[in-house]
């Protein structure tokens, strides 16, 4: 990983926390390119590390949303089951595919998400 000042890392972390807290997720779309380009981390490691750093952000954001009674638990639980199963499949695939393929898949889904936001 490239040598980066600790202050920069903390500032980038704060930005990612704001994005995740504001949008209820999505910090990974910032974390992965940041780790990959600015910190020189290989694609697969950047994506795995993004999941690691998003977990505490998501937990804190969830607690705040719970305090404001903003969570629909009835709808959320079935989604959690699918996310856990999909997470196992995705993490397994991440470890089996090469960096270029992983980067291409990431770009495709980022693009698809952007188009989806414009359409819906």
C-alpha cells in the first residue's frame, strides 16, 4: 500500500462514513476505488477491505436509524437471509476470480447502479 498520511486516511474514512450514513449504504462505491487508486491496493484486496471497513460504519448507522425508528424490521429480516447467502457466494467468487475480472464486474455493477438511479 502506498504511504499515505494518517490524517488523510482519517479524512477519507470520515467521508466514507458520511456517505454510508446519509445513503444507508453505498460507502463501498467510494472505498474500493480509493483503496485501489490512492492507496495502491490490488482490486480483490480493496474489495475485501471495503467490506471490513463498511461493517462498523453500517452498525453505527443502523443504531442511529433505530433511534429514529426508521427501520422496517418486518421487510428487513427476509432480505438479511438472502444477503448472507449471497455474501458467502460473492466472497467465494472474489477469491477465485482474477483482479481484472473482479474489477470489470465491479465497474459493470457501478454503471448499472448509476443507470438505475437515473431511470427510477
